[in-house]
């Protein structure tokens, strides 16, 4: 799946941030989106650490790497060179500003997703012959904040550390700081470990571990089938260019649906920078 195939055409979005219309939901479509990593990582080495840009597409249930998807929005990253260089050792610690554009990167900015400097959620202790050794951190943890083009705070998603630090968890808050959702994978061993999953479906979902979107309070029951899933992006992208493809299905019957969609997009990006980016 080449970059040209995935981004077959650019379509102006009538979705997130567009006002009265729903951003990524056309009549008859599932309320969701696909978020594809546009920037190739095949040349990433030492100090050569590019910003990571993304494209946003309509939701596809049985996505596979050979599909062509029209681009609805483009997400561009603005981070410092030094912050990018340290992303392997200290994932998600850097200050970031993502600008979400209508259509391609030259389109108007619909909203932004950003954070300041924080501690890393899992900093590198030592990188030896057996691979990297990391230790969970439980203070000043990464977050992402959604803002309107004029800087109005829309809500926030935060990485959560609790008594089970090896299970990644994310809490989504509205603009008043009220918890809306918890996002985490299913667990086993009394909640201590991420539950392994065999199967998972066909094509891109095969053997992938989804992050269900859950109620904000214990016992954190899943909200229908809403989830964020890191799909298998194909041999070329997984092994060479290190590009990710996320499938996002939004909760049904959302209050202030447009804002929730923006915050779930922010959650997807936070999952990537805290869990996946360190290994690229």
C-alpha cells in the first residue's frame, strides 16, 4: 500500500470543527474514522527525527492494506528537533502541537491538539543486548488538549497511572474537567496485565489488541463496540516504513458529539506517542 494509493484523493471534510454538520459521518456510515500515519520512518536514524503527520479517512470496518481511501483531513505535527530526537528514550515527554486541517495540509485549521513538556510515561533506563528496559512513571504524565482555532479549551485526555502501571489507560475529560470516558484494553490476572488476543477478525484486525472506549467510572464497562484499534498496516509499513493505521469507532448517542470526536482523535494520537512511537 503506497502513500499514493492510500491518499487517492483529497475531499474537503464536512466534519470535525465544521459547525452544524457532522465531521466524519456521512448518512448511512458508521460513526468513526481511520487515522493513517503519512510520514515514513524508513530514514529515521539518530538525529534524523521528522515530525509525524497523519491523514484522516472515513471509517472502514474490514480495512486492508490494499484499499484506497479519500483524505478528509490532514494532521500536521509541530515539535522541536530536540524533542523529536529524545522520543525513543522519553516517549511523549516533548511539547507538541498538532494542527488538524480540512482536506490536505494547506487547508484551513479546524482545531488543534497540543501539550506542553511533561514526564515520559515510560522512560528508558538502559538499552542493552536484551532490548530496552523501561520503568513506568506516575507523575506529571503526558496529556493532549483539544483547542478551537481561537484557542478555546475543548477538553483533555490524560495518561493514567494507578496500581496496575503496566496496563495503559487514558481518561477523557470535557472542558470543565468532568470525566467522560476511560480508554484501555481488556485485562487479565486481576487487572495487572493486558489480555492477549488470538484472532480478532480478518485483514487488518487479525491478532490486534483493541482499546475499548469505556464508562468513566468503575467497573469501566465498554460503551457498546466503540474502540480504538491499531490495525496491521501491511508488511511494507510494519517492517520498513513503520507507519501506523488506527481504526476508530465512536460511542453512540454522544452528547456534544463534535467535541467528543475531537477528544477521541486526541486519545488516538496520545496512544501512539506513549506506546508505539518509542519503537519506531
